[in-house]
């Protein structure tokens, strides 16, 4: 088994800098809209949405 090491602080800063570069000219509303769209594309959102749908269906049955 390999021991992998990485710098969490560097990784966080790189992500922050990338997001800043992508969104630096946007208004707050446009930036929020971008975040919402990205969240809706994520696999986690799809899982949560499916779980809530199943829960709602089972409660109504």
C-alpha cells in the first residue's frame, strides 16, 4: 500500500484561486446562479433529489 501525501492548504488555495479567476467579473447574483447550476449538476444533488422523491412517494402510499 502506498502512502500518498498532499498539502490540504495548497489544494484549498488552488481551488479558491480557480473559482476567483472564473467568477471575478460577475455580480453577486450571477455568481450565486453559477453555484446553483453547478450544484444541480453534481452527483450528490441527483442522489439527494432521488432520495427525497422516494421518501415522498413512500409517505403518500
